[in-house]
């Protein structure tokens, strides 16, 4: 790998005798990983792959993006170092969580694994194209308690003052830790880039602090080695706001943050650095800070309310009574003709770019209701009246958008389609065929 001369000079000075080993590690192969999804009713049987010690659901290995397990959300591909952020966050069911820089969704899906669809998960991405990918991954994972936004931090702070128990900031950074995984990152790097990124990171943090409840926690992470974006940012947070730096457990190969790379405060050693010459993963930095603010959480004056008409509610209820069991969301809202659940503790969302206000239930059409792909992937077997097993060959046709044949004795109606124990979408049986409702924008060929 052809590293910039300024990069090599910088890290020779910082790392000393360890520098050559560090540079050599950037020419070695990456270590891919994946997590299994505990929100699914049937988790995949424990893989033969090596488990990741510090991540309850994590394994080393490649994921086939064109497999039933991946399409259904039973597994999620994530780089092993990045997995430690979700573990450090220590999310509990009932928490109010903000993932501020969330796309493509690795950390959002990870923390959702521990929420059991309880509490509230607000997941945000400022870039619209990346926010669409975030939507896809949240829905594939079967998350029911997520509000997905496409916003800048300044506007979010106006709507969610002192609102969240925990805020994850996986900050946009100089990407040095991704050099061997994404060689393009090298092309963007220059000696001033880390300082430029640090300025932007401070702007993001300033808004995040406004949204944190008194006593709440911020989990700040990057995929860079740069002290300007790591220890020096945490030092700035501690000096500017009333935070303590929480100790983080370190597993084999994890190094302590370097106080000498900032102001010398020994608390900075509570943070974690991951270097690829010491650790089986890419470069990462993880910190956890607790607010010492003893004030009160701010009350929301104007909460989000339902806007369903009597006719719309009737169409939903007719579908629900005919097709669903033990699933009766109390708070429903329409965005255009799209029906969603929502959390009634949310503020009014006017003025926010909303991708999904909650779980997407389906579409209100003239005199009928059509269920969504997201609903099919979220529902468990005891919540659905009609389920239909399809073969893997049928599944290949289904994700391509084709009509599937079935036994002519199968009664007409909506069915949750099941392949290899996983729900993969809805189909409508009519006269021995299954009409395909797999989303057009997600269809793909399986070789």
C-alpha cells in the first residue's frame, strides 16, 4: 500500500518502534465479520465460524449478500472492530437512544439487538442516499421501535432537547482506520484533513450535548487513528462540558487511549484504541462519557398524534382481524397513503425530514389495505394467521420479482412467506399462484 509520506512521518513519530509493524499491517488482508439477529424468532443455528469474544452475537467471516439469511435480516454484515461500539454502549430495553450518524446501520441494528423493541431508537443520517440504505437495513432487521430521520444535528437539537439516555456518535472522520479496507480513503487524506474533520466533529457534538438527558451517556467513536479526532476530541468534550470518561473493558489486542497524545489527562486511558497490528479488525477508537449534569429532562410540549380517519382505521382493522394475531399497535399515523406505528412520547415531527416515523405497516389503497415488506420481516409466527413455506428455489424467484406457483388447495389471501425458518416477505395467494409483493427497488438475481 502506497501511504502518503506525511502519514508515515506522523505515525513514525507517534508510534516509535511500533510504526513499522503498524505500516506492515495495512498491507494484510482484512477480517470481515457478521452478527446474528436476536430480534428474529428463529436465530440461525450457531455458525461454524469463530465467535467474537467481545460481541455476544458476533462472528468472524464473510456474509453472502444474496442469501436467505441476509435478505431476511437473520444476519448482518459488520466489521469486527465496529462491533465493539454497540457493546460499549450497553443499551437496555426501554432506553431512549439516538444514533446520530447512523448509515449504513451497523450500530443501529446492533443496539436494537439489546432493546427487544422496547424504548425508542432514533436513527439519523444526514446524507439522503445513505439514509435510504439505513431504512433498508432497519426494516430488514425487523426493528419496530425506530424513528428514521434524514437530518442535520442542528435541526434535531431543536426538536429533541435533553431527550435521550444515550447518544452514539460514530463521527465522520478522516477514515485512516479504513485504509486497507477502502483504498480510496487514502486519496482523500492530507496532513490537514484530521484537523478539518475535528472541527466538524466538535460541531456535531455541540448539538448532541443539547439532546442528552441529565446523567446520560455519549458513546463517541471514529474509524481513524488521528489523535486530533480521538483523544483530543474527548479531552475537548471533558473540558467544555461536564463529563466524566467511563472506563471501558479491554479485551486481548485492545489498547488504552494515549493521554500523551492530548493534554496528558490519565482518564483518557479509559478509552480504547484498535490497531490492526495488535487487533483482529480495522482501525477504530471508542470512548464513553457520562454527563454530570443533575438538571431535569425537558418536557415535550407538543407530542406526535394520530391522524387516521375513520375509514382508514376501518381498512387497517379489517386487514388486521383477518390476517394478524397478538399484534395490535395502539398509535398509528399516516404519511400520505403510508401507514406506520409511532411512539406517542415523540415530539411533533413537523419540520423534520422523516424517512420512517415507526414500523411501516403498509399502504392504504382504495377500499383495501396492502401490507408492507417491513411488516412481513418484523412479525413472528404467533402474530400471523397465514404462513406459507416456500423452497429456496421459490425464494430465488420471489426476490427476483416473479410470481410463484403453489398448491391449488391453498386458500386465497395474504401469507407471510417463510424460507429456511425466516420470513422473507408477503405474498397473496390467488388460484394456485402467489402474487409477488417483494419491493421493486430491492429485487435481485441469485446466481
